[in-house]
C-alpha cells in the first residue's frame, strides 16, 4: 500500500509549530542536512513535516495555499519521467532525506504542487 505524507508550509515556522502543538499535540523535530528548513511532525496517526515557506504567501482570496501531499512511489526516476512526459514540471529536483527516502516536488498541468518519495534507508549516505 502506498503511503501519503503531508507537509505544511509556514512563513513563521515557530508560530506554526506552537499552533499545531497546542491544537493537535504534535511534536516537531528539526531535520538537518536538507536544502531547506524542515521539521518532521511526530503525530499519532499522521505522517508529515513542516517547512519554511519557499516563496511569498499568496493573497487570501487565492484559496488553498499551505498543504502539500507527497505520494510514495517504487521508482522515483521512472515516475518523475512520466510526470514530465504528461506535462508536469519539476518544482524542486530529487534530493535525499538522509536514511529515509528520495524526495522531489512537481507542478501538475493545473499549477498544483505535489511531491513524490521513494523510501530508501541508504538515501543520502556518503560512500567513502
């Protein structure tokens, strides 16, 4: 069964962490070694993360703007090729979340951002 992983983007991560901790009791652990500021969300039944918003927040009348879902795939590179062949574009190229997975973000043909990830315990390991 494929897993779904959600992410919350926040202009002020500390405020967002305080909010979600108070509302849902979630705990956050900073993840080092990524190309962005990122915290893993430790929730009872959900799997997710919080990250520093990489661009300006859209105006309120734009609707949904803060949650991104990532979908588990068996072959990151193969699915990435299909996404681009179908007209999707790369938003953030493939990168390692150390000892967890390979992650990347894309934009679909209607401008929606989504991610894919391939679990891999050896992701990001540096071979000497």
